[in-house]
């Protein structure tokens, strides 16, 4: 008599667009796994541990649903956690190690966030959103946009994303300055970007774009005092993490004219509630955290989940994160 081995229970969380089955051929593992896909955000559910308790494998999309220690400890069946990409600040790696849960990542594509940043810069600086809406309502030429050439782009964080955006700016003839806690003159000099001090970054930037990681020292770093240093006609763009900017201070700065516009792809609370005040705040351009949402990235993420699970089943884990 042949005893069938138990299938792994696998959950893909936060597949908002319901595309996980389109980007990976899950039929390849149909005899080895039972797959459930969650299209709605469940991260705030009071009994999240009850919902996830049966799963052996959790596939997490970036930092949509967090996996803190208390939740990990309540998931007795958990054997494997996979994040899209190779870094996820909302997962407690130490707790996974204590429970001997294997933690892996996937390949990714890094160009899409920098490209969206540039689209938001162009949109906000040229007044495109207003004119696009005007055309649909029958109006014609109500704003006067500004050119980018000769203006100053400030970059808070000159990592992979920041460097790409710096190159875009130089192609448009902009002056590019940068600062972050770990940045120095030498790093800036390598890519022909001016290093400035923190206060100068805010004072000198016509457009300030954020590309630093969220950490204890960057959380709330952009507050009312920093915003007051900025020019009245300046724009701030955030495609990194919402809490880097103090949300209420930003709303106040937009309402009282301290700065002219904020173009945001990230928020303190995601998904952003339908009645959130930012949706009604003037001088904003808002996108729903789509910096990394591209066909190319999703192909890497969802195929990556499948490849990691397959390797785990073969007792040879890949892309492990320590």
C-alpha cells in the first residue's frame, strides 16, 4: 500500500490584482501543494493567526502584510516564508530563525521604481495632472508648467534607486545634489553628484525625492522643521516608504503653502483608506504604491515563489536570506 505524502499548504498574500496564477505555472506543483491566493489585504485582521495557521508556506509581496514575532510564534505549521525580492523590513528574521523556519527571497527588477519616480517628477513639475483632468472636462490651457533644465534635484538616499534617478536628472540638464546619513563626498563624486549637508538638501532643492530606507533614524525625519526649509514652489516626491515623512506635517505644509506639491506612491497606512485625508488634500499627486509593480517585476516575484517552493520540496533551498 502506497502512502501519499501530505501536500504543502501554500498561501500567497496580497495579490491585489489577482495575477499570481498568470505569472507562474502553478500546475507544475499541483500534486505537491495546495495553493490559496488572498486578493484582499488581511494584515489588519484581529484573528490573522487563525486565518494563516494551516499554512506551511507563506509568500509575501514586499511589505504589504507584516510578519512580526508574535504572529510567527502562533503559526505552528509554518515551515517556509518567501518574500518578493531579497529584503523585507516587515519580517522578523530572528523569530523565523528561532522557529527554524526557512526564509527565502526571489529575483527582482529595480528599474521600475526609479522610472515611476521620474514620471511623478515630470507630472508634478509640469502640472500635467491638472491639464489632463482639464482636457476631460472641456477646458484648455489653464496652467503654466516649468522646465526641469537648470533646476536642482535633491536626492535623499543615493542607493540603487537614487543613482538611477540622478542619471535621469542629469540627462534633463538638472543640477543634482544628495545627502543621507551614510553618504559622503567620495560616493557622490563617483557619479558626478554634489554632496551637501542635510539642511542644504532641503533648502536648495526645487524637487526633493526620497530613496532612503525606512529605519529608526529615518522614520519621521522629514518633519515640519525640514519642510519649512524648502522653497515655497518646491515639490517633494516619495516612492520609498511613507513614514519617512511625518504625514500630518506634510498635510499641514501643503495646506498652508509651505511647499507647492507632494507626489506620493507610499503611505503610513497601506492600502490607503478610502476616506483618508490625503485623498482630499490639495496639491497632491497620489499613486497606489506601484513603484515596483511592473510586468517584469511580477514575473520575477511569482515565478520566484514557485522556484523557491520547488527547491524547498527537493530539500535544497535557494535564495535563503540570513
